[in-house]
C-alpha cells in the first residue's frame, strides 16, 4: 500500500511539474500569438520540436474554431488592437518551409483560418541554423524544401495568408554591423513588396535574437510590428509592438500541452 502511495505521489509530482495545471489562465481579452515552423511528420534529426504533425495541427485549428477563437493576421491584430474581440489568435510560421503550403495551407482553407508567414527572402539551399549554434551546422534545415514564389502567391491570393519578413538570409542580427543589419531588415521588406505586390508590415527576428539597434531599424523601415521567440501572452494595447511575445507550439507537445499553453502561455513549470 505504501509503495502504491509513493508511486502515485511521484506520478502526481511529475504531472504537476510537466503541465503546471495550477497556473491561472491569462485573460482571454489578451490575444494569443502562436509560433510554428514546419507542419510535417517527424523525420528524426535535431529539430523535432520544429515539426508539428499535420493531424495534430488540424486538431489544434479545429479546437480553436469550435471554441470561438477569432483568427487574425499579425497586421490585423495590430491594426485592430483597440477593439479586438475576446479569444483573438494569430497563427504565425517562421522561415518559409514548403510544408506550410502542402500541409498547413489546406487546413487553413478548410477552417477559413488566417495566418502570417515570416518569409526568408533568400531561403533556398541556405544553411542558417549554425548562425545561432555552431554545432547545428549539419544542414538539416537547409535540406528542408522551402516555399516557391508561386506557392506564396497562391496563399496571398486566398486572402488567408499575410507575408511578413524574416530577413534576407536568416542571419543572426546581433552579430552584424549596421550596414548588414539594414540590408537584412530593409532590403527584405522591399524585396517582398516588389516580388509579391503586397505591403510588408510584419517582421520576425531570426532566432528571436536582436538588440536595440535592430528594433530601431525595424521601426524605421516601416514595419508596424515585430515578434520574438519570448514565451508569453500580453495585452497588445500596452505591449511594445516591436517585441511581441508568442506561444511556442512544439512538435513535442501533446494536445494537453497545447491547451495549457493557449490558456496561460506556458505548458509546465519552465516551458
């Protein structure tokens, strides 16, 4: 009996640590900004967390629809920040992987859900993961197929997808001089606008890494908002629009983890 009790306590403690079920929900008048990368089955490698399986993504979107969430692009979220309805959510994708079109776009269309894709302009055959950590130089993300311009055009034409900038090359902005910073931030905006005939007003810092100069260059370039990788939910009316927090949706998350993150911004004690 004592053994069973000890096992039960240990399971309870593990569950509590992993899910932090006691954490109070953040008010639903504060919008949720969800961060995704790839929507595809896990294929091994280092970046399992970046790959959310298509069936799980659909389960998440279906849940949002059935529970009264309102989908907005990042541009819409910022433009209407003073009059957002409760349960507003912005779906965001970083980098510009082809599976965003192959898998995610069909699900978005099915549920009439909007999203923002932060596109790396020079994204094909480019290895950028080592820009954050040298040990990630194996080229795993370089080998992932990226969106073609034709696919981007189709998604824009649907009215469901906004294209934001994720810089020219996905470099680590904090390691660049001012000239290179401006090229990554300013030239990417101009390139997207010229290539796709849209106004590019949303930006995302590669790796979530930036300094005060980067923030200033983003604002000066004419973007109206920028997202980070910092986890959290905030009142967008009071937040710094060039340091917006997001909720990381990981390929390692089960549905309970997703529900808890949607509720409070984090899954467990530390995540």
